[in-house]
């Protein structure tokens, strides 16, 4: 058995077998003297290894043959429509039942209904395409056998989708199979966070190029496996990874089969390298002999995490709702305030709701998740501090006027980074929980479970002073598992080699917490980050990479350079991204020998070195790989467009097949399945934008609502008794003289009452009463903001039934479904305040764009959006500005597709 390499903590020693093999190689490279032995190497490491070599080690460096192979696995899936859902209530029930199953999805259809779709995998449709020089014959059939061998009458009509190599033209011109000409591999970033491989290969047969390589290799986002190394490696059969009928009974996932203790890459001890990644660039040129010189550039899956763009929708949700939803999540662990989790989502109703909820929720947090003179989560003598550690949410400080909200790194990584930017087979796979068990899913996500950072006792002591100064970006907890459970120990998201009791605490004999303190280290996921710092960084960032860089820079400055974080990866396949401390590169573990005892002595500049050349480079990854993968995995867009060329990212996923071949409902997907997690998030972001809530508790393994989750909560002692904030009566109490805390929260988002429950003055009318007052053939609904009203659609439908036209003027910050015949005027306010961001849906759905002009800055703010806008375009001079008319005319002269709209009612001083 080898020493598994799939999860390696940054800074840990390289596997002993690899060190031993390098020393063998260095010994073989020397000019050996007669009778000289290399058994001293075995003595150093205590055992010999199975060292595979050619010709008994003679001419070791020249006797080995390099090889390279590239392969993809694809299968055909049928989009089967299995029924309809009558309304959103049925849709909600369906999603609760099948939401975690990637084989089911829904699409909206006319009449407010939803069609239910199911992916059905066609039997015997899986196909593995290989290209490489590891074998002479790449054809999947035996000599003298028909090329179409294995086809059945059931699958004959699918020949066009997944043909055998040289099948479609019977290799009329006797062209050789495709082959690889070169492979280059490099890592990017100072800590090697990204792996990038470039493969050059030749395709001789035009039909193979068109039907196979252009479809499944030369495709942005295509999932490709690349193997290269020496002929002394243990090369595997791709079918053993992908085909259920050929897998080993002990199969635990692709990553384990390749990089686990008995994985082929592990057992090859450095003679085999395998990368699983996605295509980001490709090139194909016609040769004089009719073939094609092709090249593809593949990056590791974690590249998609950094290439995502953080748009204004995400920034708006962070700015307006993050604080509230964090505390709402924590409330799930307390008795009597379960309703707070749902109530926390009501910040989307209006800015007043957000502000009122923020005040009320922080009163709860001050009483139950920290409070005055509580300077760190995890203080054993303070119950509220231990609750903060358990929930990963802390709100405390020197006094009631200086309380600050913090969230542990584990929560930030799981719920925010992965929730917004990660992707896996299902949305639940993206969330880190249950330690290594979820890593077999091969999801691309942020995972710093095996990362440690420097623990400095003087920095910890300084936290109290820095609180008084009001300048602190991160906190060390007072404890992290020695005295009570943490957010991370409850989810088993702890470093490899550690275990916890059922209640989430570390076992007393080992006491990992005390060991960490003595060795100046702490698991990264246990530190707490300032929520205000997170919001400030996100506001000025345009990608997850820049978010992490901003946070890492702030922590470095806040720690006086004691902690210097960087991006790396703690697993060999590089499908995750980890954050590590560059100043903590040598880690200590209980019972481990001194790391220097078996230190490998590597001499790259010696006369007999096995290293001939080396260099170091760094480049910043760019691109839209995240969206490529999300689009191709979407149920609405299907799997892979098998008959269309690459025009745009969306066009690559529109199936343009001939109806006479009955292929319009069949799609090809890469294996292992990418899943629909990222696609579902992309659809929500497009539809709801900044009004989508984070919903942290819905899928949480401890504080969710399923029976399994309830059992997990009971295992750790059940819900905690709530401490009611000062000035309120007990929740559900009988004291009629005061206001209960529950009521105060409900009133905070009740449009009919103020924060104390007093009814607000307003006139209510039924829809019929409004209809009776109508005299005009055109009804314009304005505001305020019309789209915050849940019954807006009903009102529009009722007016339309009277034969009248309906027009709505909106800022575009909120959305509810309205009939297609409703005319929408978009008059945005985002340039005035980030509280009113324009949802993406309005740039396509609105019929008219009207911009109030005060100076030219408004026009410049929306210029990139209105460039491709298809509706009517108007400029409306601000009536209180004497210069605005002239500026509007100047803009009209340069933008001929705009017209001018005068606010006549304001000039006439009408309301």
C-alpha cells in the first residue's frame, strides 16, 4: 500500500516512497564504482520499495520511455418530460422532494405551470475517446472486425452522436489514428494553486475531427483527463473509473482510485502524473496533408473558482442582507426563535425592513452570541461565547456601543465562497461537511480543512485592547474544541488524523487544542473574520480571487505580518482551493517523528544531477470557466450541443439536431457528471439578482429542518434556551403590558405596522374598487416601487381583462412575474445608491429605458448595459438642474437611438 497523496496538508513532508525513489535515481545517475551498493538508501528509510526500472537499472535515465494520453468519457441522456406542476406551491413541494437529485429539473411553461423533466441515461451509450502514444492502435475494435461492432438496433440511430473512431467514413483514405505530439505542464501562483497542461496532437481523419474531436475535446469547458509519465508507471484503464460494470468493488470515487493509498498515481511513485480539468483554450489548423494540427489548454477544476465574476447582484446581497441572515442562521440553534431564520430573509422587502431587522437581530445576538466584555468566541466561562463558537457567529466587544459581528472562516468558506462560487453534482455537494467523505464527490470548491495558520499568544492577548480601539479584522477564539463544540468540529471539518467525540469536542487524552497552542498553530477554519471587513473587501472586488486577496492582505496587516496567507491546494488533483499560512510551512502533528529525520537531500546543481533545466513563473488566471461549466450542466440548456459549432457560450449548449433523426431530446454529457449545482445558482442569480437570499440554514447538516438534521442537533444537546434581550417580555408570554421579542421582529417587516406594532396610516382598496375608478384606456402603475407588492401580477391581470393597457415604471430592483403584455419602463436608481441595483431580468424584459439626466455620469454608469438594449431609449432632464437640458441634448447628438422625455408634470408643478 502506498502513502495516499490525494489530501496533503501544505507544508507536510512529501511521501516517503517518492523521496526514496528520487534518491535511487540520484544514485543511479552517479558513476558507480565497482562493488558500490545503494542499500544504504533502504537502511535510511527502513524498508525497500518496488522500484520499477528497465534493464535492471542500467542506463537508468535513458532506458525509460515517456508516454502521454488524453481521454474523455461521454454518455447520452434523454430529456424525458414526465408531467406538469399546477402552480408555485406544487413546485415548492417538488423541489423539497427532488431538489437534491440532479436527474430532475423543471422549466416554466405558459399558464403559470411548470414541466417536470428527468434525465434518463441510455443504456450502453457511454463512450470513452482516447488519444495518445501509449498504445499503437487506438481503435476500439479488433482486427478484421467491423468498425461498427457492438451496435444494436436500439442504438443504431445514435451513431451520429458517439461514433467510433474512423467509423463515419470507414477510413476511406487509410489515415492513421490521432496522436499526441507534445505535452507541457506547469503550476501557477506562488504556491502552485492552479495546474495547467497544454497538449498538442494531430488528427489525420477529417470525419473524426468533425464528429469526435471538435465536439468533445475542442470545446470550452469540456472535462478532459490527461495522463503522462514514464513507461514504468502503473497505467489504468479509464473504464475502471467511469463504467459501473467494470469498477473495483472497493471503488470510492475517481480521486481515491487515482490518488488514494492504492491509487495508480500513488503507486507509480512519481512516474505518472494525471490531471483532470476543463478546456479553456483550443486551436486547430489544417495541414497540407488534409489533417489537423490541434492543441488544447486544460486547467485544473479549481480554476473555475477564481475565474468567476462577482457582480453587483452578489455585492448588493452582501451589503444589505449578510449581517441579518448570519444571525438568522444562528437562531436555528435556540428555542423559541426558529421563526427568525425565515424572518431574516425579509430584508429584501425594503430598505426600512433591512434596517429594522438589523437592529432587532443584533439585540438577540448581543444576548446569545457574545455580548459586552466578551472579547472572543469560545470563552469557557461565558455561555454566550461558547454558543458563538458552536454556531460560528459571534457578536461581542468592549461595551454595548462597540459590538462587532464576526463569522468563523469555516462558515465563510462553506456558506459564502462555496455557496456562491463552487460547483458539484448537486448544490449540497458544494458545501463542506462530514470531512473527507464529501471529497470523493470531486466537486470544485474552497476547502481549507487541512490548513493551519500561526497562533500567537501575544496577538490573542492584544484582541481586547484592539477592540477598544475599534480596529480589528480577525479574532483567535479562546478555545476550539477543548471545552465545547465548534462550527467545524460539529461538521467533522477538522484536519486529517484528528477525531472528535459525539458532542463535537476533542477527546481529552489527545487534546488537539492544547497541542496546537504549544506548537503555535491553529486550524484556519477556526479563526473568526470581521463581517464588516468581508463586506468592505467584497464591495471593491471583482472575483473570488480578489476577495480572498483582499481578506488575506487585511489579516496580514492586522497581524503585523505574523500571518501571511496565500492560495494553494491541499489535494493532489487540484479540484479544490485552500488558504494556507506561508509563515507556517512546517506543521506538527501528535506522535509524528521530527520532520528533519528523513530529510531528502536534493542536489540540482551537482555534476551528476538528474535535473537538466528548471524555471519558475507566475501568471494570473482569467476567463469565464465557471459560467461555461454552469451553462453546459443546466437542465434548461441541456447537456452538450452535439451538432452545433462554437459561437458563444450559450450557443455551445443549444442542440441543433435534425428532427428527422429524432435527436432533439438527446444530449451528451461528460463523465463523471458535472451536475447542476452551479447551473441552478446561475439561474437564481439571473432571475432574482440582489433580492435572492443566502438561506444559510436550509441545507445545513445541523440546523436544517429534515429529520436527519434534527437528530444531529439532538446529538449535541438540542437547542439552547434563548436569552431575551433587555426591554422585551418572554417570547409567547402573557405580559400584555410589554411587547414580546417575537412581535418586535414580526412588526419589523409588517408593511401595515411600525416597529412597535402601531398601525400605519394608509388607505386600502380591493382590486375591484380600483377597477371601478378607472376611466383611461391606459393604466400606469408607478410608486414608490410597484414590484415590491406581491399582488402586482393579480392587479395587472385584472386590469388587462377590462381591455385596458398596463404600464409599470420601476427602478428594476425587485421582480415578480407579470403578464407578458404589460409594458415596463425601466428608470434605474442604481447610480444613486447601491440599495437599488438593477436586476438582470429587466435589461431583457423591459420595453423602455428612461434615464433622468443630472450630469453625464448617469449615462456613463449604464453605458455598457444600454449599448445592446433592444427597447425604446429616453433621456429625461432633471427639472431642478438648469444645465441638465443642455447635457441631455449633447448626449442625444452622440446617441441617435435616444429620444428626449420632459417631466412635464414637474414643470407644471403638478403632483
